[in-house]
């Protein structure tokens, strides 16, 4: 933690480096990473309306950290779903990319599958953009086919 803080202090004026700093922390294997990402989303350098920063932290977590995203209690799914719902109002394209992390939900074991489906339903009910709606509707519709 001290090394990460020192690194941040040294490079805080270099946005691309700080994007990597966020991504690195979001991809640390382990269940505690969900809470780490939640904490980092409140960091002074993080802005949900900054697409690169959002992708660095949340995209890296959802697409690049399966151990934490698929945490057994569903906390990773809730974190991403909450973010998609917030982001849909700000930047629907980035929200759509983030929600695509749920696309393979039917291939997950039953308990996690149900948690992912539940979050997809919550996203569908809360989001109004075509970008997110199309991805979520397609994912849920495919479930009724199989």
C-alpha cells in the first residue's frame, strides 16, 4: 500500500500512468479486490465521467479479474451493475462496454449464474440508453432460447 501511494505521488501528473495504476490494483487476484475497487472509485483522481479512468478501474476489474468479479457472494456483479447504472446516464457507450462483462453469464455455475441474471434484470430496469439496453436485452433473450 505504501509503495502504491509513493508511486501515485510520483506520477500523479501523468494521466496514462495513473490509468495503469488504477488498472493494476483492479486486477489483483483475490476477493478483497471488490472492496479495493470500491475504495478507489472514491479516489480524488477517479472520475466516472472520464472514460479512460473508468475503463482502467472498472473495465479492468470486470473484464480482467475473473476471480474477484465472480466472487461467490455476488459482490463483484453488484459493483459492476451499480456502476453501469450510474454510467448509463453519463456515457452509455462506456456503460455498454462494461455491461458486456455479463455476456457469458449462462456458462457460469448455477448459483453465480442466477446472481448475474438478477443483476442483468436490475440493469435492464434502471437503464434507459439503447447502448446498454440492447446488450442486456440480447443477453437475457438468449437465456430463454437455451
